C-alpha cells in the first residue's frame, strides 16, 4: 500500500460540548505503515468535566489542570497536516465536529483538509450488527491499548482504515469516496 498516507485522529471531550477537548491523539500513516502515534492532554475551557464523560475515558480535571489549551496542541497537529492534509476518524462527524467547533471558538483559520470516516466505510463494507471501533478491531484481530484514550483510539482507527482500504480492493484512500468529506 505504497502512497497511502494519512493521519488518523481522535478526541476525547470533557463534556458534551465539541469544544471541550481534553485529549487529542494522532496516528501518522506513511506508505501504508504506522509511522508515529502521539497524544496530548488538553485543558478544556474552565477545566470543567461531566461525570458521564469521566466515566467513559477516565480523564479528570486534575489530569488537565496544567495542560495546554487547544490552540497550542492544534499548532502541533497542524505541523503534521502540512506534510499530509488527510485525516481519518472513526465517526468523523464527532471528531471533525470537534475540530470545526474548536477552530471557530478559538478564532483559528480552518485549513484545507480532506477527511475519511472509518465508521462509514465499515457500514458500507461489512455486515456486522455493531460498528464500534473496539468491536471492529476485535473482529479483525487488530491490537489496541486503552479504548477511549485518544492516542490508542487513533492508532486503532488507522489500522482499521488500512484494513478497509484493502478489503474494498482500493489501492489507496483517494478511491474511498463513499466515506470522505472536506473540513
């Protein structure tokens, strides 16, 4: 899968608000191989957390009290996007929504980025009753770490999307037009 290059991304939020990102994770894929996985804790505005969100990811206000805010971490992610302006997310409606809302909230210019959704691809390619990221990874024996931690979920998403490209008999992500959009 040469020339398959993208950045899988995942966000965890402190509340239901898309701008309350408390962790960001990326997994860089170069020439069809995992090249790097990173994650950062972020301090959401007011460092306020919903009980329910804490139950999902386990991140708490004391974990992010001294963490940088979205603009600082977005600048780091944007450096990766200069090399490869293609994102992949599992349930891109959520993750791309986090980006859009946060860019607007912090008055940051929106970059020209194409994105793909591994959830939409799974729904088209497979006939499973469940298309959650951890379930699909279990079905395909894709290794993963802690589900609902951004770096691990980004890497799970990257590995799943590589599988989806292969299963769709597509040579690269650009032919996966049934699951893409523009930021």
